[in-house]
C-alpha cells in the first residue's frame, strides 16, 4: 500500500501499489493529484554515512581521556575608590584596569581573600 497526502487539503489516504505514477482523486476534497512512483526502502546494510550510535563506538581507555586545562590563577583585588572586592587573573597584577563598579582606573595589587 502507498500512503498519499493531498497537497490541497492535507488528507492522508492509502492506495494500492498499482496506483504509483498515476493521477487519482482525493477521497476528501476530490481534487486530482499525482501519485508519486513507489520508492523501495533502503537496504538495511546501506552505508548512509551516519555516525555510529554511542553503544557502537569503541570504548576509550582512561589514559586517552584529556584532562581539562588548569584554570588561570586568580588574585583578589580591592578597589581603592569603592572598596569593592574583585577576583582577577594573576597576569593582571601590576597592570592598570578600570573598576567595573565605579569606573576608576588603578593599578592592580593582590590582597588576601
């Protein structure tokens, strides 16, 4: 059996295989429509280029797992103008930055957390 959908009213109905490639009348709105030629389903062994399912993938050994990159060291910084405590990358020590709260520009020096 062929499953056909009317382009006009979207009604679905089944037709015998011999109707493939012919014109038929919709059983609901009675518009004439072309029945597509029957297409054989793909063989189960066809290589469709799809990625394997997780259970089909080879298991990786713990040695193959990558370790995440260490997070850059952070230092605490207190703004001299608004006293807001900030945590900034250690590479910013000694550099001038603008406080995101009060917009004052100052040189970063580390303080105890």
